[in-house]
C-alpha cells in the first residue's frame, strides 16, 4: 500500500484564518478516516513549522496510519481494501483539507476515533496466538507503510523486521497445534488478529509492547 505520509506545504498550514473554507467530516467511513489522517499530519507540521519538509516523528506517522487501520478494522476481520482506499483518499484530499479550517476538525476527529488517541494505554491480547499474530500482522502493515519513505524510519523497519523473524516460526507452530492449516483459515486468523491489534491503541505504542515482549 502507498504510504500515508502527508507532505503539507508550510503555506497551506498558515491558511487557518479568514478566507479559509469551513470543513466538516465526511459521512462515509473512508472519507472520514482519510480526513482525520490529513488533520493529524497538519497538526504535526504545524507543531514544527520550521521543519515542514522533515519527516514526521514515528509517533505522529503512526497516528496517521492508525486512521487507515481503524477504517479497515470496522468489521471482525480486517479489510485491506478499505485501508488502502483511506490512504488513497488522504493523498487526494490533503490540499483541500489543509487549505481549509482544518483545526476545527481536531475535536470531531477525536470524537469519531477515540482509539486514535495516542495517550490511550495499550494492552496486548491475553490469548498468546492472538497477541503474536496481532504483533506480526501489524508489523508487516507498518513496514509496508513506512518503507516508501526511504531511510526516514530505518530504525523502526529494522526493529519490526526482527520482530517478524522472531514470531514467524512461533506462529506457524501455534497454528499447527490448533489445527489451523489451510491457507484460507490462516488468512482469516491473520485478518482477525490485525483488526484486533488496530483497535488496541496507538500503533507506535502497540509495536513497542510487541517488540518488548517478543524480541
């Protein structure tokens, strides 16, 4: 999937005063998640206006990615198509949002996506296989989202790669013990685990918990 880093021009971030159009959260789930992702990126850029072209912090980038994750996780099983649609919509609407009064959407986004609050504490699932698969699938999702940014998140990519290598054989053995052997059954298990992991809290915090436990 394409990375949801939003490159918000410094000039666009200044357009929050008179003349900037009012904005509202879209009713459709994809548009709503994408809009909140752009707002999160704009917040990050506004917090460091002198470094507008620098990569966002991993925590902020994780928050942006989280909106795509949450949209994909609305059902019991994760929808990769929905998550990808959110990322595509972010790219399409970023200028419209940052040219408007995006600050007015901060509170509506918090209300619409309380799980995206980076201050929310995270706890991995108690079931060992669910926790392992959640960590594994989330790490792969995050790696795909971050890899397109060159070496901006190299530290995280190295950590998540090590996590995947540590978990891969453990998960394979656990699936065999539970009789989950077909490709379809394993994919369903994987998608369910990713949906759960997406709802736990900030991807940055979840990945910290995963790497602390398994590496």
